[in-house]
C-alpha cells in the first residue's frame, strides 16, 4: 500500500526550482546514444545540456537570492517572484558577462572585445535565457 503525503503548494514551487538543474542532468546520458538517435533529438539534448552547463552557476546564484528573499513570504508573493525569475536571470547573466569580459580586457588588453561586440554577445543570450527560463517557470 502506497502512502501519499499531501504537499503544500509552496513546497512544490520551491522543489520545482531544481528542474533547470535536474533536466540537463537527465538529458546527459543521451549524449552517449547520439549515433542511434534522430538528429532533432540530439540537437534538443545538446541545447538542454548546455543550458545547464552555461546557466548553472548564474541560476544557483539567482535561486540562492530568491530563497533568501522568500523567507517569511506568502505563497502569492513567491509565485509572483517565480514569474520574474527569467528577467532576473538576465540581470545576473549580464553581470557575469560584464565581469568576464572586463577581467579578460584587464588581463589581456589585446583580446578585449569592443563594447558593441559585448552587447551583441549578451543580446545573443537573451532568447536562450528567456526561452529556457519561461519553459521551466
């Protein structure tokens, strides 16, 4: 006989924050089967795995900040914050890109990107951050 314990809605939403890290891990074994899978599935698996690799650290920072903020908040406030997560993720990704490019320019001035290229690099990330972010939210 299986026991089913009711879960509070707020706990469900907090646990769902692990999905952007868990889903890429679940897709990782597909990399070993790439010769036997359709091309479209390999492409989906690769994009999903790289979303976890590239966005993992910024996402952990974001979730740490959100969980710190969410202490003592109501479920309604937490759900509203979840809807803003992809936009907040853009801010963190922009900060990390700016720090990475600034440190590269400081360490190796000859390799520094012009500001216009740095902005284009960030703008290229925007559809992925928002697309994956709202998919998980």
